[in-house]
C-alpha cells in the first residue's frame, strides 16, 4: 500500500535525495531544491504545498511537484519521478496524481526515453504536441552572400513589439494555437533568459518579413521564434537569416547552438539540417484530465 505525504521539515531530506535522481524518468524534470533555495520565506511555504512524496513500507520511493497553470484547476507537472525498483508500477504514479485532489487537468513536458512515453500513455495522458531539439557545432563562420534587397536589424525595444507580435502569429498560425499578445512579448523581454542584443528582424526593401532571436538558459543558446512570412518563403531568406544569427552566437563565443522544431514541420527540419543541425532529442507536451479521484 502506498501513502502520499505533503512536503514538510521531517521528510525534506528524503525529497533532496529523490530530487537528485529526477532525471531518471525525464531529463526535463525541474530541480525543486534549486528553485526552493532561491525563494523568499512566503514563496517557500507556497511551493512546499505543491510537492507530494510517495512512501512504501516506510520507504520514500517517489515524488511529484506541480505548479498552477492558466486556470484554477489546471496544473503543470514540474517534476515526477519514481525510484528504479517501482518505476514500472503504474499504481505509484496514480497514487501521486490522485493525491492532488484540486487538480482537474495536468500538463507535463517530457523528453522521450526508452519507457516514459509508454508509462504516460498507460496513465491516460495524451500527446498535445511533439518536437525535436536539434544542435549544431559552431566550428566556423558561415559565408553570407550579399543580398541587395535584404537587411537584418535588431529589434528596437518599446517600439517594434507589435511588429514582432504580428510576425510570430502569422508564422506559427495553426488550429488550436492561442495568438500571443504584445504583453506576452513585454513579459518575454524581462525574463532571465532574454538577450537584449539577440532579437532580430529580417527585412526586404525595408519591410519586415521575418523575426528570430536567441535566448540563453543555463549557459546554452537556443534559437527561438524563428520564421519568415509565408509570401517570402522558398527564396533562401530563411537559410540566410539563420546563418546570420548563428554567426552572431559564434562571435559572442558560443561553440554550440540549439533549436526546437515541431516533429511534423518537415520544411523547417530540412532547412535546419541543411545548415548543419542534427537531432539531439525528442520531447512532447502531454495532458491528462484528472477524473479518477
């Protein structure tokens, strides 16, 4: 029989050990201990309520850490892990999930390994989106041909956010996607990962035809929000723009760069591979409606 406990001063030391092994189930599981240390006293009290530990015969065998999402009853799983002896026992995960009685919907971003996708399916999670992470070694600068009508300029903060918003919504338009707002972009610009000199527009004859940027997390640069407006695709502008951004990263001193792409976006995948990117990993966003209380 499994017992779930909320995180407290008596079991915190066991959480530290379980947290250190969090990557066993999912490389994307977040580090609770690091996050906890960086919070003030009030926030520490709040996030402790969102961590539950699982016991079997007085032994702590797993934990789950969630945070609130876009609605009162929707939560994201920041980390979930069960020790190796119990990792294939589906009832352990069910016990943890059901211990969060206020959660009606869970979402979880997971990097694929040999077994975790199968476990999520057995738990009735369904795959919402899937993408590849690609990487490239920045050994040499790319040669950039001179294109008379094309220019690349840095985004002017507090002046061009609406243009960025329009381009991103046009480039990434698809069924079910909620368009971003200018406020979303302002929020992006104050995050720790944001790089002031890392946001660019590509222009043709002075008109904005695409946007791309790089961010830096844990010392690793990733190209994000990259795309060209549909009318201007197929003319080599995307390849030119991507090489320009990669050259900027090499000039700063980075030896590697990363980019993520939807697994069904074959056009973008072919573009990135033609520049020299190779697949590093595959991850998906999963969701589950929690009804079995």
